[in-house]
C-alpha cells in the first residue's frame, strides 16, 4: 500500500519535475559546463577542451606579455557599476513608486482600476520602442534639454548617453514592478492603524515611519527585488541611452554571445550574475526570517 | 475661566458628500460632558454617534460649531494635538509591534526615556491584567485580550478623555458582560471621562452616568439611564430602549386620556388631541375583567425564567405586553378576557 502511494506521488510529480529539469536544470547545467570550456578557433565552443576555471579567472586577472597574471579591473568596474546602477534605479523606483502606490490605494474602485491600467500599459509596448522614445525626449536638440538649459545656470546640460540617462530609462522601465507589489500591500492596508497612530500622538510623518513603512516592508522588499534583479542584467537601456559608453553586465554578456563570439566567457559572466542575484535574494530571505515574529 | 466640562460641543454640524448628494450626518448638536463622567452616545447605525466621536478625536473636522476639550478650543486641531485617546471598534492594534510596544507607542511619541516608557506601559498592562502577554504579538491574542490591550494602549498616555467606539461589539455575550463590569471599574480607577458609543441599549443603560439617544444626526434625549428608560420624551427613544407598549389615545380637554374602546386614565398635562401613551411591560398589571381601564384578550404567555411575558390584544387590535415578575400570580386562561391596569405614574404621554 505504502509503496504504491509513494509511486503514485512520484508519477504525479513527473510532469512538473520534467518541466523543471528540461527547461531550467538542463539549460543552467549546460551554461555552467560551457563556462568551464574555451572558445574554439572557429568562434564556437570547443567541446573537446578540458574544463577549467579560466573564464572566471579572466574576469579578474589577465596575462601580460611576460605570462604573469596581473589584475584587470575592467570587469570588476563593470560589475560594481552595474550593481550601483541597479541600486540607484531601485532607490529611485522606491521613492517614486511609494507615494504613487499609496495614492492609488486611496482612490475609488474605478480610479484604482484606471490607474492599474495606466501603470501596466507600458508593458504592452515593446521595450525597444519605449527606450527609443526616451532617446527622443532626452536628445541634445530636444525641448527637454532646451528647457533645462534655460533653467540650469551652470553650463549646458547633457541628458543623453550617460549614467543618468540609463538610470532614467531603467527607472521608467521598472517602475511598475515597484508600484504593483506596493499597491497590493496598501490595497489591503488597514487605514485605521494610521488613525490609531495619529490618535496616540504621532504626526503624519511619524505615523508613516512607525506604522506604514514597517507594514509595507514585504511590498518594499518584493518590489526592490523585482526591480534590482532584472536591472542588473539589463542591456537594451544601457546600450541605447548609455550610448555604449556605459556598459553594464547585460551588455558584456550580450557582446560575448553576439559580436565577440566568446560563448564560454559569456556563460561565465552569466553565472557570476546569477550568483550575485542568488546572494541578494538569500540575504533578503535571511534578513526577513530573522525579523519575522517568533 | 476654567471650564467645568471635559468636553463641550456647541452647535456642531457635519455633512458628507457635496452638492445634491450631501448627507447631513450631524445636525446642530450640542452636548456638555462633565469631568469623570461615563457618557454614552446611543443610537442605531447611521444616527451620527460615531461621527460625533470621530469629531472629538479629530479624525473629522466639523463643518460648523466648536469643540472644546477641558476648555480649550480644539475644533480644528489634528488628532495628535488632542488630549484624547480612542479605543477602536476593531482595536486597530499595530500588528508589527508587540503588546508592550503597542501600549508604549504614545509614550514614545511623547519623547519619554525608554525606561519610563517601559515602566508606564507595564503599569497600563497591569491595569487590564495583561502584563503576562507583554512580549506577544496582537495576532497571538484572543479577541478579549486584544480588547484589553487596546484599552491599555489608549489609557497609557493618561488622556483627559477616553473615546470608545463600540469597543465590545466584537466580543461574545459572556465576555461582553465581563468587560462591561471591567470598563466601569477601570473608569473609576483611572478617573477619566469616558465617551462611549454603542447601539446596544442595555449596555448603555448598564454602564453610563448619562446617555444621549441619537437619531438622524440629532440628540433626541439626554439624561441618566433611569430617566431615559422611565420617562422617554420621544416615541423613538421609548421604542429604541427596552420593550415598551405604545397605545394610541386621545387627550381630553378636561385632563385625562381616553383609550380607544376603553376608559379614561387620569394623566395630567397633555394638550388635547391625538397622543401616544407609553408604558413599560413590567409596569402594567392584569386585573379582573372590567376592573381595569380597558379589557383585553390574552393571546399568549411565555416563561422567561425570571418572569412571565403575557401578550394581550387590545379592543382596537393593537398588541400589548405585560411582564409579570411575580411567578405565583394567578394566570388567566389563554384566550380569556382580562382587565388592564395602567398606573398613571407609569404612563408617559407623547404627542403623536
């Protein structure tokens, strides 16, 4: 009896297991394996090569002409810059998204529906098109630049092709990912708690800090992860709005699989990116489980 | 000049909505609530009692009129500048804080040192006998325990006035009875003015020093529970509080009131015309047919445990309840004729 139940369970699990193994396990394993190989002379993967950590070492060190390993900061800088860019974007999304989500939750039913629609509408447009739109908005002879130059007394403003442009583009692209989880928290929020805080002598600002923010934390964490993680790997926005000058991790990976035709190295960078994301998520999970009520 | 009252409300009005769809929730309400008084706002839902409480707390602002607390005009002051605290109907405890942190919330906002906050939060919890639960979260408490914590939280900052918005309505009957007694004791101990909102007339009568019965945004009648119960001035008040018999009658020019199909009761002071007589079921008595002011038919009798409840039919078809506390009193046959004795001092005459 027992055995047959166990067998049944396994059989029922098979489709799900199959999907996971086939669509996640195999590609990931393949990527991990490729990252340990070398590229072949004909710009593919040299499947015959003996696996080694060469690609990972190359992220940090390079061989100079004498055959010594010296520090190569290129990729380290890109890593740091990507993390920084993603962090800044996440922060911007939070600062912009929090009031919007709060405001949305306080609207009438119809108002909320309309706002949800407006927030999600950009998803229906191609990412490339949306980034080109920003290209037009921020361009040097555009009116945004013209207006800003009038207002800004210290020399001409350059809006496009820098880190700020990338931050603007990324914030725009990922803002809905911050607003939606925050909104779902505030939609269920018990507003009487704010009244209780005011009643107990807290000013509006203090009530926000002591009651609203702590209770919105799950939404803040979820939104931040949803913004931070895809931001790390973003490549369209930095390529277009950063003008190629400001490469992020996503651009490196794209270049390795594309023009550079160095799949093993691209795979290694991808694996490192994955590791960073896992580390961030694990840290978040640990931090939350420690904060959770005993 | 110091005000002898804890809360003074003068000609306060409040409407919700705008233009055509505006609803007048409070209509020119004036009340003066004394220090250390247990004052209850009683009425059905939608009568404006909760809105009045929220105006005192500062969650809503009045369209007109003034609200003074301990003599100070606080009509426009935000909630955090008012020396009042609220016990919410849903308790509204902070789910992310422990019981102790909940109770200490207001004290921390006052900027008291940590030791002082802990000491006074402990004291407040002791008052409601919840000190053993200081480290728990609200979600780990029963409804009655949450209720106590909500009370302690509102009492901890030592407000001048405590506002209670139907605080017992979520509890089951037995717990509610127990909490009623506790509330009353707590009020005596703390020496604070309580403004209590409820739709439960029994609760209002049990707890209060004074009751204001509200309907449609107005206070219909205000006074000690006994006078509200025994001498209702409005048909609504009479009907809302306890069981009551309402009899259509006609006041005579020479004094006295004539019942339909019956005799004249000597009640003075009524202006001639159509009136309604009100009498509590326990104040009327059954006598031999013809010996009372009117004869009626006994329709039904029910045993209530501590009394008998008789349902009679009057000659004009109206029904009449009699509550007989003397269980040994002779009981007439069902369907039999009885006389109805209505003592003049138990009758209330209301203009119809």
